[in-house]
C-alpha cells in the first residue's frame, strides 16, 4: 500500500495510517514496511529516522526492507558506511551496484537470520539465479575493498549539488526537493522542458506541475553538467 509523502520519506506516524482492520480476515494484513534509501525523491533518511521506523515496525510485528539501489549515495551524504545502515534494525536490504559503477550487480543482504533459510531457493524461484553468477558477484570485491563505491557516489552527489546551485536562482526555475543525493527535482516552464528533451534524457516527474527529475550518473563530468545548465538558460523564456 503506497503512502503519499511530501519528501518521499515514511515516518511512524505515516505508517500508522495504514495499520487498520488488523486481524480482519477480509482485509489484507500488512507484514512489511518497504522504504527506499535514498528515496524516490532523492532525499535521504537519517540513521535516527531509520531507527525510529524499525523500532515502530518491530513493536507491531512488521519486517523492514530497504531498497538500496542508491544506498551508496545515501552513505556518501550521511558520512557513514553500509554497516551503519544495517545496524539500524532493518531485516533485509538490497545493495545496488548497477547505478553506481558496476556493469550489473545487486546484492541482497539478509540481516534477520529468521529470514535467511529459504533465500537461496528464492533466487531460483524468482529467476534471479544468473548463470556464472560468481562473475557478476566478483565486481563487489574491488568495488568494496578499494572504496570505489564511495568515490563514485560522492562524485554523483557533488554533481547534483553543483547543478542545483547553478539553476536554483534562475527565473522560472523551482527546486522542489532537498538535494541529498544524485537527484535534482525541479519545475521548469513546459516549453523549456520540451526543448531540453531533444538534447538530454530525463524523466518528466509530474506533468501537472511541470516537475522533472535530473539524475547525475557516477561518471558524469562537470563539463556535461555545464552543458545542461547552459541549455536551460538558453531555453528559459526571456
């Protein structure tokens, strides 16, 4: 059951709004709280916010799963390591490599031993047991040991902050979310957005408001960001 939030982050209070009709056999019963770190709006849960969610969930018999496709970006923002996230009380998390430098690779980390007994079978059942999986997994060794995960994530975050600083004071441009990762959400005039689509690939996030999502890749250069900034300036109405 999705919960609408202004900044993409759940709280115990918001979770509570969906915990009703418990024990009613005619209603779906919640079993897990699913959150993304970073969120779908580019914001980042603090460690205390994660602890509050997991504590609330455990009191009510709920598991907590963290989608960590951009977990590296979150750690870069928080100044922490993966273990700090894991130690907040979550049950399972995914550690994403594909969006942070790997050719392909996502790692499922089971932190709750009670949930680990069938995981190796679920890989096959869900068609995620790749042939020669060890070659995909091997990327994690250098990525983790060398600190490459943090170098790449920090760079992407820095480029997002740089982009936001370059466009936030332009006329007819509104930054809609805090820039806490490698994402910039902004509202631009529709004509400006239409012209930008011819030069760059990005998502329209809210057609009603004109909000778009601009993601900074792990390998983007400052020169490429400057090109985007110059195009935005050129396409804005006089």
